[in-house]
């Protein structure tokens, strides 16, 4: 009898393609460090597992978890749709999304793609039988907790408003800066252009003509960009240039978007809040003559 010896063929177990998702909601230094630590942790964790094929770490920096339109989050979702991911690791439900609707929409889509999400803190795998039920309950609590914190933060601002304590961000406005004592003062180089803008309107120039002039003189906005008609209008309509300040001119609506306060919320008008750049007489004249002004 002839015995034929054949070598056994070794089959390599197909690895699971694994990525991670991290997010921090503010741009504070400690949050940036936290994000870097999270990325490093997941790189080490995934590459150390012989059953995992490391795809990468998707992340978003200084973006609220209520928002669906996060660049890192959307890139991860697209790669999942393209069949590049089998499993997503993330620290917790609140890191993945704080909005219950956004969370469940993403998880359900991933589930149809046979992509699981493992929430490490809650020990939930969305591909398990009870995963989505547990996730719905936890997500609801996470959203409620976040909304409660938001209400608390708003109350802090409201108390300041009612006490007449200005909550200002004039350093973001063209023409102002902070001095060594933390007070808002005119920024000399920019303030001269603010005066020029107001005087040009008083002399009969249109915002379009002013915009062309500023750009021809290579004057940049506070963001370092060129001027447009709307930027000129915002200068002309802004009460800060006569030394006043409106607190709560904008507010965050239910969709977590910053919108202009047109009477939906209380607002407070503070006169003589800081040093003016233009006189009240000139400011009023310009507002009255400026086309398109709503003041």
C-alpha cells in the first residue's frame, strides 16, 4: 500500500478591521492633551490585538457631540459605507454622540452595513441582541445630562446679564483689543479705519464703494480676509463703536445653532460700557443714512 504524505495547508484567520472614534468638545489645552492620549491609547490597543487589523483613529476636536456634521465622524461613516470597517471602538456613548437621534441613526445605519460599535464604558456592542435597547436608554440619559449642563451654563450668563455684568467678546471685533488690565480699548491701527468707514458713509459713499476702497488699501478684516459689503454693514450697524454694548445679541437655539436674538430671548443694553471709537452723533447719522440698516 502506497502512503502519500501531503503537507497540511494552514489557513490564516481573517482579521477584523477595527478603528476607533474620539471626540473632545472644547479647544482647551487639557482637552487637546486628552484627545492625543485617547488616540495613542486606541492605536496601542488595536495594534496589540492579533485578531485586529488597525484601520485608524477618527477624531473631532472642539466640536459638540450634538452635531452630526463632524468631519472625523463623517469620514468614519463614509469608510464604513465603503466596506473598510468591521468594528468601531469608542470610549462611551457621549463621546460618540450626545444627541439621541444622531446616535441611533448612525448606529442603525452601521448595523445594516454589519459594522458594530463597541462602547467600552457601557460595555455595549451594537451588533448584540440587546445592544440597541440598552443604547437607547443610555443615550437618553446622556442627552438629558448634557441639556441640564447647558441650562446651568445659560443661567450663569443670565445672572451676569441681569446684574449688569457685561459678557463681552470685543476682541473678536474689528477695532478693539484688551489692554494690560483686561479692559477693552480701541486698537489704534484698526480704529482709524473704523473712523474712516463711518466718515465715508457720512460723506455719501456706499458700502460697496467703501469695500472697494478698503481692499485697494490692503486693509484686512479681523479674520485676515478681504472686505465684502456685509462686513462693512456689520461695522456700521454695531453699537460697540459708540461705546455701548448689547448683551445676549445672539443665542444658541434648540438645534444648537448660534442665531441672532430678534426678541425670542431677553437682551440687555449697556450704555457707556467701553471707550468709543466714533461719536454718538456720527454713529446716529450714519445709521440713519446707511442703506439696508435695520437699526
